[in-house]
C-alpha cells in the first residue's frame, strides 16, 4: 500500500507542470524584453527616468534623488539588474531592457503562482495556462514597454501579491509587498484597503511594515527637493496636469476647443480641455475613495477572499476618474481580477481576458476609427457596468448568492 501511495505521489510530481510554466514565463519575459527595438530615446523613459537611472548607476546619488520622478524608488529596486549593462558600457537600449526585465519577471512569477493555484484547485490545464498567459504574455505589456513605463508591471505584481499573501494570513509579507508597491508607484496606495480586508489578523503590523518601507525609500527623494513639482514630480496625487483623455468620467464636462496640431497645417481637430475646477482633485478623490470603500466592505462583512475584487474595483475606479487615463492604467485592474478568478472562483480568467480585449479596443483601435466623444462612450459604458457589478458583489453579496443558487437549482434535462 505504501508503495502505491509513493508511486502515486511521484506520478503527480512528474505531471506537475509548474516547472514548464516557469520556463515558459521566463522565456516570455526575455522575448518581450529583447523581441523589439524599443524607442528609448523618444518615449517617457527617456524624458523621466533615463537620466536619473544613469546617475544612480554611476554613483551620483545626489543627482539621482534630486532629478528622479515620483517612481524613483522603482529605479532603486531595478538598478541592480541594469548595473552589469552599465559596467559593460551598454547603450540606452540595453540599460532599458535590463531595468525592465525584473518587472516582467515579477508579473510572470505571479502568473505561475496563479496557474499553480488554479491547477491544484481542480482547474483544467488549459485554464491554468490561460491564467499564466494573462500575466506573462498580456498584449498590454507591449504598450507598457513601448511607452517606457515598465514599473507599471512591477506595481501590478506587487499590489496583487500583497493581497494574495494577506489572504493567507501573512501580515509581515503583505506589509513588505505593499510597501514596495507604494514606493514603486504611488497608485498602489489603493491596495491598502484590500490588504487590510484580506488579513485575518496583524493589520497594524502590516501597516507599520509598509509604512517603514515606503518612508525609507521615499524620504531621500522628498528631502532632496523643497517643493512638490507637477506631472512627474515627487507627489503625483496632487498633480494639476492639463492632459485630458476621453477614456474617463469627466470628459463630457470639459469645454470644447479646437486643437491645431501644426501651424504649417490648416487642419484643426475638435477636442476638450479639463474644466477649471478639476485640477488635481481627481487624483486626490481616487486616493481618498479607498477608505470608505474599505470601511463599507468591512461593515457589510465582505469575505476576505473577495479582497481581490475590492482591489480590482478600486483600480478600475482609478481609470474611471483619472483624466490622464492611458492604455496601461487598466493593467493592475486586469491582473487583480484575473487573480480573483484563478485563486477564489477557480475558473478560467475570462473576465480578465475580456477586460484585456476591451482595453485594447478602447485605447488602440478606436482612437483611429471614431471621434473622441465616441471613444469616451465606448469606455464609460462597459467600465460603469463593471463597477456596478463589483459593487453588488462586494456590498450586496446576498444578491450574488441568490443568483448562484438559482443557477444551481435550475432544472436540467435528464438524458433518456
């Protein structure tokens, strides 16, 4: 009997595809990093991060801290990967690729975790592989790297990972990942509430650890400049930038203007500009909405397992409210939703896959085929419906349970 049990365990280990998934995820990360010749001299990386990163790699800490963007701590985390390229005299493209690689590997590692969890919960091999592909080979990743913001990938992995370990009761690990996520990119402040909801105990410990890590990594940057700049400055939650994209709720509140792309051309394009009262209030509103959303979830006794749904809702709300919404903003929402589908619902991450397709449609296809107002409508309709569905699932769970009960009790045809 013991021999049979040992043989069975050996056979399961032999059939365990974790190592194959890990190899595929690593290969996908390297392929994405080296598969294209990224225009690093023309994207946001060249304008915001290239100079500070090179100063850091050459040991000029004062220059790094005084010139780094709001996500400067992300460059600190990734600099060890770029250092060999700098020591070898590599050019800007090599440095960019090496600094982006840990971001891709972190998200790919999360995908392996999701696939393994789903498979062990009884999910099919195809479903688990799709969960892996959602993280390791998402088409939005291409645009993230093209635009020069690989730190978005790292933030999505760290924020979602913090909630996942919190669901397992690991307060210290949750605080560590949460602190790194916030230091990496400040939108991860929205993950505080989901982490607190997911933890069964040790919430203060997690907050203290996250606070110490964030303060330790951000303090040198904050102290290096006496003022808070806008755009890519030290604190972006109070940003007053004038960028106004149609994929957000405030679009139709902005006055119409005519934009002339070039004085050499007589063509003009009708667009909208931000209303004067908006300013940086949208970013502050996004951050502060996390508190009542979390308190309401606690008051409504939302399941700890649904903390990932809360994270997904807050990340989608960020896209909904941010006048600067661009193609990579929905990525943390997609990853959080896919993580919930894989680890809690134990199903194919069809919602996250659909969200990826809608994001690509909204930000890549429609801008070349429809008007700006039509783009806003195409974004607002599905995102508003999704937010309403998340709110019902989180705050009216009895409605979700009733719908599931009706689906289960529905009579089925009995084969003759």
